[in-house]
C-alpha cells in the first residue's frame, strides 16, 4: 500500500491531459477537432473514473489502518524562506476525492447530451476537466500556499463556466460578480496565510498546527493577532461557500449551464470553503471566539438562505438559496466542533443537490422544446405545472431529491441533518430552535418547487379572447391574485362553449392516456391540445437516456449513501463507515465514535425534526396543490382573523415576507447603494482628477510653449543689432531686480 501512496500525486493531474489536448487540437487542427468533438467526452469520463477507483482504494486502506501519508519536496529555498510542494492523504482527502470524482463523472455523462447542440461543447469539457483537476489539487494539498494556488484556479474555472454563455449580458455580469465577490475572500485568505507564516514560520499543516498550538498554550503570542489571522483565513471560506455576507454571487451564478451549476453546488466551488474550514479546524479549535464566530455565521446563513428561497420564481435560484442554507448547516456544525456531522452532511447534500440540479436541467431541457419559450421562461416555475405525465422519470428523481433535502427518512440528508440538529441542542438551545425552524422552511420551499413544477396542469402562454396573454393559472400561490383565477374561469367557459363538438374527441384521448376523467381535467387537456395544434408545437418530453442515467445513479446514492453514517449499537449492524474513516480527526461533540445510540434513542431524537419537516410539507401542499384552487384567496395568516383590521395586518405581513424573499433580503440593493455607487463616484472623481489635473500639467506646458512660440516668432525681425539690444535690456532688468 505504501507503493500506492507514492503515486497519489497523479490524483489531481490525471484529468489534466483532456483540456491540454483540446486546447492544442483547437489551435493546430481546429476543423478535425470540432468534427470529432463528441469523442472528447469519453477520455474525460475515463480519466476521472480512474481517479475515482484510485480514491476508493485509498479510502479502503484509510478505513483499515487510519494512517496519514504525506510526501513533500522542496520547490525553492532562499535564506529563511523554504517553499515545499507535496500531497497529503488522510481521511478528509479520501472523502473529498471520492465525492468530487463520483459527482464529476455523472455530471460529465449528463453534459455530453445536455451540451451536444452547443457551439461551445469542446470549450465546456475543457473547462470542466480543468475544474476537476483544480479541485482535486486543492483537497490533496499539503500546505497553505499550495492550497491558495489551487484555490485561485478553482475560482478561475468557476468564472469561466458561470460566464460560459458570455454573449448574454446577464451571464457576463454574473461571472464578474462572482469573481469580484470571491476576490474579497481570497484577499482575506492571502493575508491570513501571510500572517500565520509570520507567526509560526511554517506553511505545512502538520508543523503549522503543532507550532501554533504550542504558542497558544504557552501564551507566547499575541492572542488578538492570531485571532485576526484565523478570522482572515475563515474569510476565504465565507466567500467560497457563499456564507453571509459574501453570498450574493451564488444565485447569479445560475446563469451558467445547468451541469456546471450541479458541479459547483455539489462537489467543487462551494465545497472548497467547507473543506478549508475542516482542514484548519485543529487551528481554529484552540480559539473559542473563532469557533463561536463560525457557528454564528452558519446560523445566520441558514435562516437567510431559507427565507430568500420562499418566493423565488426561477427554479435554479430556488435551489441555489437552498444550497446556501445547507452550507450554513455544515458551517454551524464545524463551529460547534461537530466535525463528523459537517462532513456527513457535505456528502449527503452533495448527491441530493446534484440530483436536484440535474433534474432541473432535465426540466429546462424539456421546456425549451416549446415554441416561444426563451431561456428565462424555461426556468420560470410560474410558467410550469402538470409535467408529471410528460417527464415521469424526472419527476420521480426530483421527488427523491426533494424528500432527501427536506429531511424525510430514509433518504440521505435525513441522517446528517438530524445529527446536526441533535448536536445543536448540546451546543446552544437558541441555535437549535433557529436551525429547526429553518428545517421547516426547507421542507416548505422545496415542496413548493416540486408542486409548482410537476403538479396541477401544464401551463403555456394562452391567448384569451381579447388576444392578451395570461400566465400561471394552475398553481395556488401564497401571494396570488384573484384576477388570474377569474380570467381562467372565463377562458374555460368561452372555449368550452365554442368547441362543444370536439369535447367528446378529447374525452377519448383522456381515457387513452389513463388520465382522470374529471371535467376540469378534460377541459384543461382540451385547452392544451388546442393551443399546441394552433401554434404547431409539441409537449415537453423526457430527456435522453444518458441524462436519465446520471439522474438514476444519483437517486441510488440519495437513497443509500446515508448508510455510511448509521452508528447504532447493535450486534448485527456495524455500518458506521464514516466514523471509522474519521477516527484520527478532531471532533468535540463526538470524541468517541464507539459511543453509539440504540434504535429507541434515535427514534425519540428524530421524531421532532421529522415532524417539523412534515409540517412544512403540509403547509406547502395546502397552498400549492390544485385541490385547493377554490381557496385561491385563502391566507394562513387570515385563518383566525375576525375583522377587517386583522386581515389588513395579515396582508401586510404576507407582503413583507414576499418582498423580503423576492428582493433577496435587500442585501444586493444595500451593496449597490453603499459600495457599488460609492466606488463608481470615487472612480469618477479619480477620472476627473486624472484628466483635469494630472494630464492637464504636461498638456498645459505643451500648449503654453506652443502659444509662446507663436507669439515670439512674430517679434523677430532678423536683425542682430535688435537682438543684442533686447538682450542688454533683459540683462539690465535682471541687474536692477538683483541689486534692489
């Protein structure tokens, strides 16, 4: 096995030949490379699969031996400065490498079909392979300077992929926003690295942790300085993992292709911040104020992400804010010292969120086949609905991911989220209450997404009898309007009266499709078919087999990956693979992984969290299930209202919640007013100073010389005697001034 460890350096570099060969091919043989472009998906998947097998092999050895292997070599030595490069193989590296490769392989397979008609197919696969290379290099790094190099490469790849469709202004702005926001965190990270090197004189993790802890215990270092350096290191993770207040780039990053959204949210970009905090936890753990700060940022991010997802119309933005909230749970767990729970939730959330994003990509892919559906409309959940009969496999896969993220057993995220909630009660009851409340919100907004997309009737932009367009009739929105319901009823009556002769024909179609013969369903199907026949378009359809394959594999992961964290004290059940893998790691709340609970204790502890999730699902079903269409104007806040005043107050509260969520908590607007506008004013002042003062000095000298020359040239007569007389005249004036 030592022989295998010696070649672990190939893990980050094995996927690298693909982007290099694609780049060389496009440069030297562009036509031939483009003609065989679909073949480049095979080496991309093959090389990453080899890395996955290698990573699994290392993880099995890690479970059996609990060893840590590190190999370094000197890069440069200059006086007291010594930089070394190398790789570190431990439990954290093993977990992250398996996570990156498994999700990366499935996303690459999915992307082969999803991006097949895009002109940038080759460019996309080159970026993706280099993205995987950068992330694998990050998790195998043995020191901080090496992590920073790969950290910047990950940021560069995310910039390229978010702005992949750079001809769209909104995508170009999104990648710039992500780049600038992450520069703030990266600058903090760089300052923290330099500060730690100045304090300890080392950048290698093992030496750094030992020296740093000795300095703290012996009180030989300024506590304020080390706290500041640790906080700066954490600042890098805040930006990368979209924690408050540097989270604003994440929802805009959805302008990139959906496969890259899945990769960013599951295993690469946002996971890098969690990985860095987990890697540096031995350093943070000796500074209680930093641990409390990490937990505090985590709990704020949980609530903020959950509330901002409540009223989003874009399906990918809703999932983005969900990712933000779940990353908050991981950060909270790390701040509490629950190392095992944080990594467990990182694993389960990665597979569940990758499934949800690939499912949303399948939905968008099917919606884009409809004539007149532009990219912004194909992601708008308000214009969807009733897709169950059109995309049944996607619907089932999306439902599995939704139930997992809601924390419903036996799906993956239930096991990890329940563990974090239980640990939060040990850490702080206030944090626990907030985290449980956010868990209920998670169930609400995730089922809102599911019901808006798949339940009800399929929506198109119908033209009513006045020739105007109507939208979104089938879904009951908490913020809906009565006028839309009245328009639909009028539209139904007009179309039914004018086409009674064809109603029996569509009734036969209903029976042939085994759809409920309810009168409302028949009329809705009649409207759908009439619209599509008139506009010569097609219904949404299921995605191709390669896309469905990736989704179905992720369904299996979502169903069974939670098994690795089961730790019950039963003789016949010893499945706690995660604890065996993390035995050498630091964990304050789970210092001894052998102290497992029994089934009865587990059921008691999980009942409360599951009840909250079920309550959130019930509320979402009440407002967004078409069964309650007659209650369009019903408002839960009005349930106990007995007078007009209370209803007005309830409406105000409803509008405040909606405005807060839909406007992103006004945080983007605040940044625009306080930072962006001020920076622009400062830039305008600098521009004015540069043009009117700095440039004016040499320009003024030149212009003055020009005019003086023009004036003087007319004073010359060509006589030397006149010049001598003028010279003596100037000399006389100078002497008078000098002696006086």
